[in-house]
C-alpha cells in the first residue's frame, strides 16, 4: 500500500466556550487533517496538539510543516505493507509524535477503506461499546462548576475529571467531593505542579480520588516516581508518555498506576497498541484521551478504546459538547448516555466547512 497523494489542511474550529486549563485558554481548536489517496481509495486522519506549544512542544504549525515539508515528501509513492514499516521509515526524524501520528492514523484508515474492515476491528478491538466520562475545565467560580457537574451526575456519568491549577485546586476538590460524595472523580494537573508541592498532594489523599493525572512536568518520569511513593492516591501519566520507550521506562520506575493514551501524543495508533500491551502486561489499566478534535479524531479514539485493557472511561465527547457544527460528518453522538459505539466508516470533512475553517493547505 502506498500514498499516491497527500493533502494537508491546517484548520481552526471555533469552540462554543473557551477550554481553560493550567496552561491557558483555547477559543478554537487548531488541528491538522490529512487526506491520503492510493489508487481509487481515499482516507482521512486528524492529529491535534493545539495552536501553540502549550500541551506539547509541538503545535499545529509545526505539525503542518513536518507533514508537508519533511515527512510527507519522504514517504509519498513508497510502499508500506505494515504501519510498522511506515514508522520505521519516519524513525530517522526525532520526536514530533503528533506529526508522525497524522500519517500513521492515515495509514490505518486507508487500510480500513481498502479492506472494507472497520477500524476498530483492524486494531483488534474486543468491544462494541465504549464508556466515556465527563470532563470540566476551570470555571469562573465553584458554584458554576457544581451546577455543571450536577447535570452530568444526574445523567449517569461513570466518572468525572476536574482540571486544576494552583489557586483552583484544594477548595474545588473539597466542594466537589462534599457535594457529590458517591461519584468517582480524578483531577488533571496538566503538569502544573512540582515535587515541592508534596504537602498539597498529601492533603488531598483523604478525598480518595481515582487518581491524579500528570501532576508534574510534561517530560518528567523520575519525580513522578518519587511522588508516587510519597502519597496514597494513584498517579496517571499523560503528557510524559509520548512514545513506547517512555511508557516502558515509566512502568519500570513505578511512576504511575494508570496511563492515558492519546493517539496523537504517542505517535499514532501503532504505538498506542504497543503501549497498551506493555501496560496490560504490567497490570496497569489505560484509558483513551483526546484533544477536543472533530468527529474524525474522536471516532479514531473510540475505535482504539475498544481494545482490551481500556477499562477506565475515556475522554470522549459528543460533537455538541464543543462545536455548534462539527467540521467532520457524521457528528459524534452518544449511543446512550456516556456510551459510544465505534463506527464502521470514519467521519470525513464537510467540504463547505473545510473550506471555511482552513487556514492553509498543501498537496503532495
């Protein structure tokens, strides 16, 4: 299988409300869509590290550059019988997993189109439904947050994730746990704390959170290992796991008890599968995460989450949660509250909306 043509689009999709985390506010989601063609077959992928290098050292612009100017020219016209072959070809370039993911995911979706086998089946999925949780960013005040959480609790959300940062942490956790004592919560720090904040982490052990997600630096493993030994609340790594090798090291260091797997952050579906195998063999549950992508990226995450060991409810959302009109169709919807079914065909961009939201594009 080879890519005869590669089209790359940098799109900016306006959010209904800004998404606020410890590293700032996003008012629109900058994502990279890639369309690959092989003979008469066509497939799409989506990879998103946000507009600026805040979540990762990659950004939408760096991803666009690397796919269109570096990675794409290397692979176009070459045959790759497996996704491992494709990844090996790209391995001469260091890092940049989000950019590599755009081509890896495109390979898998093209394989799905050519073979007429749904993506989740190709990946080895074992379930026909996927559980999702409810996520909440930083709000203007605690009362507003509690009102929103109450709606999710009444609708049966299996777990709730809270974004925290310094100044929006202990009081928030205390209010939420006091208001909803029977619900499962975890917090996501997005790397906003340091090992010197140990007293804070010890102070929240009493709330028996499911885990603390990425409390320390985005590229750290060692201090996470130290923190894990000092508190009773389990740790989950997200940003720190950006490759198969990093996952192996984290497991060896006992730096986490959970791993969040974002296909883009780890370099694509091929690496996601390998990381899941490592975690499963080590007895570490995983769960899928996203970057507020369109229905295309969300559907890719749902397909991945059908694999064994994806046991914690994922960061998966219906399109209407963030977008008035999702760029890709069909829009992402719950099959029942907080339950998704994997699609037999991946969503594709609406031509009118693609033109409207595209900042720049390139054809190889």
